[in-house]
C-alpha cells in the first residue's frame, strides 16, 4: 500500500529519512495480517537530532505573529478535510478501527484543529500592582520551548494532533513519538499534514522508535520542558518518575475503569444504548470506556436482559465493512490477554451471560456478572470487549462501588431526575462524569483529564495554555529604587 510505504520514514528537521537503528518496526493490519510498512527504528542519536532541530526552529516560531501561526493550523485543517476519506481508510487498515470509529476519530480531530486555530490568539499577559513605588509588573505568557509528545495506538491520529497542534499554535517546537503499532496514523501522517500546511522545517519532528532502542532518551533529553503522554498508568508512572527526576512538567492522560451507573428511575432502553456504546466502541480499547455497568437491583433484571440482547446483536468482523460494529483488537497479545481474562474470571465463579470467542485478533463481546466484590477484574482497566454487570442497592452503594478503584477518568449516571444524577456524579472521584449520556466523550474546550491513577493535569481549551506555555515576570522601574547598601 503506497500510502503507508510513502510515509514509512523518520521525519527529522524537515527531512524524510530512514532510521539508523539495527531493527525494523513492522506495521501490520490487525484484521488481515497484511504487512503495511516496515520502518527502521530511530536511535537515541536521532532523538537528539530531532530535539535539537525543534529547539533551533522554535525561537523564530515563538516570535512569529500568532496570526501567522494560525494560518498554518487553518491549512492543516483544510488538508485533513480534503483527505478525510484517505485518512479514514488508513485508520481502518492500521488499527482495525471500524468505519464508524474512523469517522468518529476524524470528526474529533477536525474539531481539535479548529480549536487550535483559535488557541494561537488566546494567551494574554497581565500588568500587576507592586508595593514598590514606580514599579510596573508585567506578566507574559510565553511558549515552554519544546514539547515531547508520546501518543497511544487506540486513537492515534486524534491523540497525536490533540497535543501537537496546540503546542505548535502556542509557539513551541515538538518531537512526536507514536506508538509502534500505529506509526503512520499516529506519527508520520501528522508530520505530512503539517509539512503540506507550510510549517517551517524542524518545528515538528517524528521519531518512530521503541524503548528497547532508545531507553529513556526521549524523556531525559535536556531540551524538552514538557512531556505530554497518553497511555497506560503503568508506563505513565515511569514517565512521571523520569520527568520529576529531570525537573520536567508531565501531562499524563492515563487509563480508566469507568463506572456506568443505572439508577432505579432511569430510562432503561436509552441507558442500554448508551452503555453498549460506552463499553464496546472501538472494541473497548478506549480509556474512557465503561468497564463496570452498575445497575440498581430494582431494574437489574430488565436492564440486563435488554443489554445482553443488544450486545449479542453486534456485528463482529472486517472493520472495512460499514456494517461491522466490532473489529479486531490491535494485536495478538491483546486478543490473547482479553480471552485469558474472561476465562480466568469465569473459572473464579463469574457467570458469563455472553461468552465471546476469539478468531485471530477478533474477540467477540462477553458480558459477565455474579462477580465477587474482591474480584481483581473489577479494579483493573479492561482494554477489550468485555462488560461487567454489578448490581447495587441504592445510591450509597452505587457511589461506594464506583469509587472502589484506583482510577478516576470518566463515568456516567442514568436517572429520570437530572439533579439527582448531578448529586451522585459529584460524589464520584473522577475527572469527568456524564449525566444521561455515555462515558466516551471529548470536546475541544472542556478540561479533559483524570484523578488518582488516571493522570496528571488537563488538556483542551485553556488547559492547553497552562500545559504548553509558561509565565514570565518582567518588572520595569520607572523611578529609582532605594537599596539598603
């Protein structure tokens, strides 16, 4: 596929070139097993070259009129709009996203690019009073300099753009490392879009590599002042530790174990629709996915019957088929891990209302119930098409169960009384929660992020300014200060 082979390079200092590592990352279609591309990994020396290119280009870019920076973002948006069909095909091929998922990812990617266009003009300064006579205190918002971005495999195009575009809009240089399972959609495709949009060479660099080759070079390098990481909490803890040791700011968007709460006065048909989407969108490979479906015992039987019937009707198969709702997991390791998790949970005493089989990387949906309160599966993130139904008695127990997890990313509460839902939502220890809706949401101007093991910091809207700029105090003495000696 020429689309993939044309982009199967490193992108450093405005040049497309092969990596100099000793081994190749092979990019596979997770459904068909077709080899899409082969990319020789970048070395630690090439990571250094990428950061130095970004640093060299950033000074002039940071001083560029933000209206001029905005034009580059506008052109990038137009390119994505013009090539939407081609990019959608790439998402289907490289990460096994269904047509619906590809359209969902592209819609959000365009929305975030639109917000980045406006973000270029948003930073403002202040003049603050001083107790010293004749002194003027000016506080400027300035770019942090260079940002390192590490993106995941599940929404690679969106989640790379989500940090890259704002960082560039705000005057920074960027080095992007995509996940090795999605090096094109999460990496070099983003570089190609900005290259064609006229971004000056060196400002955005993409290194396709792996920790086995470069160790912590991407994190420890002295040039980047901010690392934006999206991925698992296990890796996120390591990123946070290395950043702290090197006095860097880490923005971490990590895993989740979201609770979808169905109260006794909920619209059950609507709650079923929302819950099925929240659990099974992109095969459950979403950090915001509803891992745990908590249902009041008063409506448990009716909800469960309708939920299982709807899940059983989901079509599993080729993600390129517009009728497919469940495509493959990203690789065989993930497929095997999810299958083993279901088997172990059933062997431990859970009841499988649906017990999905595995064929290649296709894993059919499972629905489990009858879980012991201390079942390990209830406290972990499940990155696959497995739903856990947990009954509760009343709001107090729902809140207790929902909070009984090390994570705190998203959630939902379904009820016939909106203010009741808000009251319950306020008691859930999570960064985001949605009343009478799904758990999987992201919007350009709302603060997106988690509590506890689900991350540090926020992205989107004004949070982007906090993440990718810093404050600089310049004082001006219009008179003469008095010194004690």
